[in-house]
């Protein structure tokens, strides 16, 4: 890591980094298409294929992150005032996610058939890349934690994207490994977990909306 990236990393507000990591973990913990695909693949086809599906999902996340880096950077270069607009849109989207979590009572269901490792990776990749919720979350979420005063926005997005990706990869692999034990617990406590997620995402949305 070169000096510019190190300076940017150390220039982030520590409290915002903590909020960023917590919110990213909440995204992974909230049962959705990726979560269900990985957990059900692990339960039905074994740990190895569950991890393969997790690898595919995380490759898909990188597509969204790189798209956000290019799109957001270009937008801010062309329209500097767009920084505040993105922040408010992102806060509104997080608030919408909080509302969705609060009002969702049923866990989504997925039933992948027996797969090869390659097919599991492809399924995970396509499931993530073609999921508009992931694209919207990353585009609206990661830019909220950038600060134009500490360095190029594109480098900040890459650093934050890498942090988000590392945490997501660790979580999804652990989910695949522990699918048999963890999935039943999450299903049994799905409503409570959704309420907690809603409160935390709502609080983060308020913090982002109020400078």
C-alpha cells in the first residue's frame, strides 16, 4: 500500500469506519438472496460447494464495487455539488432498507440443486451481479463514508470497497462452513434479527442525513 492510500486510510473518521463495518456486516447478516443461496448450498451440497457459492457471490460484489468507483468518481468530477445529493439519496435508501427489514416477517427461500464447484461459483456470481439490491446498496452506501478533504474519491471508494469485501468474504465463507448449525438459528430468530437490523440501519441513515 503506497503512501497516498495509507494517508487516506488513516484520514478516515474512526467512528465512521466502525459504522461502515457494522452496516456492512448487517447487510451480510440480513437474510437475502445471497445469504439463502450460500446457506442452502452448504446445507444441501456440503461445505465445499457452499464456499464455492460464497466465492462466486464475492466476485459479483467486486463488479458492483468497481462500477461504483467509476460511476461515482466520474459524477463527482463533473458535478461537485452531487456529493451532498448522493449522501441524501444514500441516507434515504438506507432508511427504506430499515423500513423493509422492520416489515419483513418471512425468510426468502431458495432451493439450489446439486452442483459442481464451478457451477456453484457461477451461480453465486450471477445471483449477485444480477441482484439490483446489491448494486443499489453499494452505490448508495459506500460513497457516504468518503471525505473529499482527505484524498481522491476513487481511492477512498477502492479502500472502503476492499474493507467491505474482506468482511463480506469472511462472513460468507463462515456462513457456508457453519450453514448446518447457523441457518436453523437464523430462521428461528428471523423476525428479531430483522427488527434489530432495522433499528441500526435507521440510525445510520439518520446520522448520514444530518452532517
